[in-house]
């Protein structure tokens, strides 16, 4: 089994570079790390609250292998909190329930634009994790046929923004459909029970629904998916940069481990998600690319610059100025640039 290593088109990278050079994004830069306050402890904090999620397989590897616990020893207590979706991870970050959490890039931008004090410190994957599905036996074969139909989607997550872009590509808007705001698992259940006509789904639930319930993907487009972002609160970056660096080091060790150990990675994902290993294998080999530059930068800026105006059009963000400011302060590559996987014992 070989994990996917598809890369974003070169044109997108060039476009992002042009945006950076032109200075068209305004606002202040990301909050930078500060030297930790000296103390008797080996680290600047004695607690790390961090999430794990089935849409972030690298988090599952780190948790399964106990790398953080082994690295910190008795100096830092690691509390793992499961995120059911990007919206839930963002809620936990904003509330201070977690220090580091994983979301889609679009969800991170939405949260940042609306005042959440976060920044992306690592890119964990380029996933093709969202698509539009209809139930088995549905006569619907095209997004344009969803006019007047009910569609399940989780607001504030990549599948929701994937839906908006998919509708736009088909000449439709949110006003043309009836969106049911359901968490991912509930959206899957609603689709399979026939309670909705379609679902903007997320892996691994998406692949599970196709394999087990016979649901059909009617639209799939990797360019409408945003990257997997590992986000930290501004407070954590400012005051606990040493611990944040250890986390990013572990993520980069997990990236190499996932690519070198695809079968074991699929097994870990299957166990946490409660799915057949064949389904997790499909997610990892056909719908996930780990071989990306981990430093948040031009590739992500290119995608988010396209997605940002959609937030304004849909009413999720008040104005484009908030998007521009967020874009200029969301991406922080310093931890990934300094990442040392070998520092994780």
C-alpha cells in the first residue's frame, strides 16, 4: 500500500507567491514566540491540552505511539481531547479548552477572521476529505439537480465551504437549497436514513458511507478542499513556544512514520474511527496527501485567498477587511521551519 503524494498544482503556488510579493494582504503579522519564563521545570508549562481527530491521522499516530508523553516525562501532563470536526476544534481553542487543535484551513481562516486568537503552526496534510454524496438509489447525479433539496452539512467546516463552492460551480447558491446544520456523524446518518437528499461529507465517515451504505459521490474536487491545519492559541505560541515546538517535532516524525508505515497507519485510523481497515486504507491512499511542505505559507495562502470572499458572500464574516487581516496573521511557519523529528526520542 502506498500513501498518496499528490501535490497542489504549480499554478496555485505561483499565484500565492504573487500575492505575497504584491503585498495585497494587509494587517499585522502573526504573533511570534517569546522566550519562556525561567523556572525550575524543564518546560514553560506543566500541562498540554491537545486534540486528536480521525480527520487528522497524524494526531492518531502521535497519540498511539505515546511520543509526547515519553518526551515530556513527568514535566508536562498531556491531555488528549477528541475533536468531532473543525468547528468543535475551533470552539475548544477559543474557549481555552485545548492549546493546540486540528482544523481545515478554511475553518481556521473563518475562526481567525471572527476574532479567534489562533495561528497555524503546521500543515498536517493536503486532504481530499470532502465531497457531495446522495443516498443509494437516489436519481440525483449532478449538483445542479440539488435545487430545492435538503443537504446536510456542518457549518464552519471544510465540507460546508466545499458545498458552497460546489453550488457556485453549478450556478446555484445557498438560497437555492435547504441546508441542515448537522455534525458530520449526524449528517451521515441523515443521508443514509433518507432524512436529507444529500450530504456534504467528511472522511472517514464519507468513505464508510460509500463502502457500507452504498452512498454515491456526485461531486468530488480536491481544489475545493483546504489543507489540514494544526493551530495553536496565540497565548500558547507566545508563552509556551518550547512545548509547541515539541508538538511540531512530533508531527513531523509522524508524517515520516505514516509514509513509511502505511498499513500500520491504516490500522490505527481504523481502530480509532471504528471502521474496517479497508475503508481507512482508501482514505489514506486515495484521499490524503501527507507529502506536503509542513510550513504554513504560499500554498495555503493561495487556497484561502480564494475561499475568503465566500465567507463574506455567505454572511459568515462581516467584511473582506477582516479576511485580509486574518490571512496576514494566521500562518506561522517558524515552528515547522525549525522542526526536528529526530529530537523526539
